């Protein structure tokens, strides 16, 4: 690709740029965003080549546009892009919710909707900003594309090829499937991590509690270090599916509380055993998928 435009040059957008550059898959990267300081820092770090100031100029001749801003900004950004979107340009996003993003795209892009291919890279760190961007964030990670009926397969492939250049693995789901899946395995865990840390922090003896919090607490709550603005937007954008998962989890907690109150050790152990077994099977499957293919040795 000769030219890629990225809205949001922090961890996700910045790592995308760094990865493409490392792979030699892009000629020039133009950065766009709300923060002049972040854009300046991204240019200083070599993440972007040009700071975009004029929308028409930034999009002129662009092969690909990535929206890596909080999902609540999606519609406004797409509406600003629409008048300048040329026929040869494909737009994608990195949002953690998809149904709301697709609805925003339909409203903002109108007849140019076919040029928008929704996506979601399943990768992250607990740090934010241009300094957090790394060139191997997406290596071996999944990227889910939720292609629309209106998309040309060649445009979907352009987005897929860009992510493959980052050494990511492409998966496909519908927007609705995506949101149900990630409400359970991503959005709910973030909500729980934030809730636990907030609960501890609001206790009168919080300093004492944090003093003795060790690796288990750190690992469980690592994701509470993520961007609050981003996760506020994700929670609200996927409200329905997240509420369903939260209600299910509350029912599980109620059941555990009843077992604990009744001194039902066997009942608690049964839940713990099932969880341990399921996690072991999940980790084993991941390790098998990531293992290099075996090669027969010559005699």
C-alpha cells in the first residue's frame, strides 16, 4: 500500500503502523486525531510520517483508512471522512463492538457504505498512547472481520492482507455473533476487573489491602489498567449483550454465595473443578494451535 491513514495513533493504531512499516507493507502513514501532542509524539517516534490537518488532503490517494479511536467517535469520524472518500479507498476500524459500528457506518457513509469493512484486532496491553505502540503486538493474534453484504470481496481482502502483513490471523463473524462472543470473554472480564479494583480502592483500609495484593490480584486485575474512556464506550455500545452476560455471572455468584453460606464444600469444589478443567482444556487447545508444525526427520 502506498498510503495508509490512521485515526488514533495510540496502542492499537500506532502498533498497526509500526507493524506495517516493519513488514515493508506501506509507503507513507498519515496520522489523524484529537490530540496534537499525541500526533506530534507519534511522528517523533517514527510511527507516522505525516500529521494530517486537512481531511481532503489526508485521504487523497489513500489505499486504506483505519479508525483506531474510541468507538463512540466512530460515527463522527466517518461522517467527516464521507465527503472526501475516494472510490479506491477502503475504510476499516479496530473497535471492540461491531453492531453499533455498523449502524454508525450506515448512517454516516450512506451510498459509500460498501467501502467500509468492520474489523477488530484481538490484542492489547494495559498501557496507552503512542509510547505503548510496538511492532509485534499482532503477531499470532486473531483479527475478526465482520464483513457486510455490501462489501466487495477484494476490499475485504485488502483489509485482511494488511492485518496478515502484521502477522495476524484472520477470522470472520457476523457483527451480531461478534458482540455476543466478546461480551462474554472480553467485555465482562474488563467490567469485573474495574469493579474489583474500584471496590478495593474505596475501602477505608485500601492502602493496607493493596500493600498485600500479590501476583494473583495483579494478574486478575491487569486489564483494569486499560483506557477508561475506551471501555466506557465499549460497555455502553454493547449494553444489551453485556447485560445478558452480567446477569448470568450474577446468578453464578449468587449460587456460589449460597454454597459458601451453607458451608457446602463439595458444591464449591465442584464449581472449582469444572472451571479448572475447562481452563486447562482451553489452554491446551491454544498451545496446540500455536505449536509449530512437526517435521519428519530424514533417515
